[in-house]
């Protein structure tokens, strides 16, 4: 595979090679060295309000289960029965009084301890205490639930900083979840992130509606250890446009490495959670939030704007995925003025993929 040099200044740097978007070997390394070694968003606190409520997710091909115990505590486990590795809970979310495997009936309590083992007489060198569900680390920030499959070296809030401080200043906790939409794309997950991180470079050519309200001359990007934020004033003048009506004030587009995005403007927020499926497929999950005082009609208009932007992004991302397969393309260059966050993302990828063997090429 082609080399990538993360040590060059932006003015001399090239992108990660096309092979990194196409290689099953790179995808496997990402599962082990990126998604298993970083904090990962998995859901919302509203989904786990009651005792016995649970949600499931899949991170790095690992089935994950989050459950609220009878003591009110949130706990995370691998969603795998210790007997024959059947998925323990198969629904996306719900409420139960115990965790029972539908394969052979092994039963665990809400703290993950093995309680019921049918027809187990005569089995030697076995204790229930040693065969409970395998735990994972869970943390909550701003009603968002995150997990870490490895041994975190930073707390969740340290990892997210300075998004945490910014969220307090902008009272994100007052926004109310409205709905969720899921999109499946025919492109590599990194390509979707690249598109998000280009500093508005593609807004005028791909998003004419959004471009009509963005003051491009004041569009700025700042990068941090594991995050970046793109900001711009929104100054639409067409009062009949849904974009002008629903996108006002200051826009902030936060990216948290490797695959979480938070978009905020006056009274409006959505989060985008990007999940790899295969080398050329990913899933993007949108959660929409609004100020509690905003009328339903405004919410629907705002979601329609987001869907239009997403449709435009899907088309260009899928086009680029086709182009990456061309023998004519290996790497590209970065706009010094616009694409600092994209290069930051590529450098973080290279850093994590380099952990094991000293080379991700």
C-alpha cells in the first residue's frame, strides 16, 4: 500500500492513499486499532430511563449491550452469551427484568451475573461467578452514552474537550430529542468524514441552499486533540426559504474523532453517527433535537433541510468512492485555507493505525 506522511506541514501534505478506502486489511486494522481503542457513541440517555431498559449496538463488529440495573446504574457488556456465543438481546432497545439467552436459556441479572443455567448438573470446574457477562466501560456526557472497548487513557470528558465546555456555554442540555433517520451509503466511512471536514470547501458547489445562508468569508476551522469545529454566521435573507427560516445565528459543526458529528445553530441540533459496514459501505444515523418551544412545523421544515443536504452529500460521496477505484488516482492534496481539519483527521488515523506494527502502509 502507498505511504502516508503525517509529519509534513499542511502546505506540503497529501491525503491518505486511495487504498486506505478500499483495503479489507486497513478496515480490519481500523476495527482493532481505532474503533476498539477510542470512545464510541452508542445512544441517548432517554433510551435508558427505566430500570431494566436496554439498548444494543455494534462497534468494531462487536455486539454491545447497555442496561440500567435495578440499582439505577448503567452498565455495559458484550452482548454475547457465555455458553455458545449467541447474541443475548436481539432487539434494538426495550425493557426486561432479566437477560435471558433465547438459545439455551442461560439467564443473567441486570448486573450481568449468571443466575440460571438449565440442565447443568455434573459439569465440573465451572462457577457461575466466573461466567457472567464480560463488561465494557460506559460513560455519559450531555445525555449521550459512550463506550470504550479497551482501557481508556482519558476520561470521556477529557477526550471530548473542548466540546464539553462549549456545550455548557450554549445550553445544549435544554434541547429535546425529536426523531432519528438512518442512511446507508455506498462509500467508505472515512470518505463521509472527509466530506464533512473540508472546511466548507464544497458548500457552494454541492449545497446551493446551505450556501445561501452561510457567510463563507467568515467560515473558520479550529482543531483540538481529538476534535475539530467549523463555525460560520448564518445570514439568510430569503424569508420564504426553509433554509433561511430554520438556520439562524451561529452555526457550529463539531467533529469528534473518529466518527461522531454534532451540528448546532439557533434552537436546532443534529448529531451524525457514522458506522463502517464494509470497505465501500457505511451507515449514518441522524438524531434531531430542537428547543422545546419550537413548533412542530418548524421541526419538519428543519429536518427537510437536513435531508436535502444529506442527499447532496450522499451523491458526491458515492461518486468519490467510484473515483477512488481508478488507476489514475492515488492521493490528493489539501487546501491550506480550508482543509486543516481533514488533514488532522488523516493524521489521527495514521497515528492509530501505526500503533501495532509501526507501519500502516
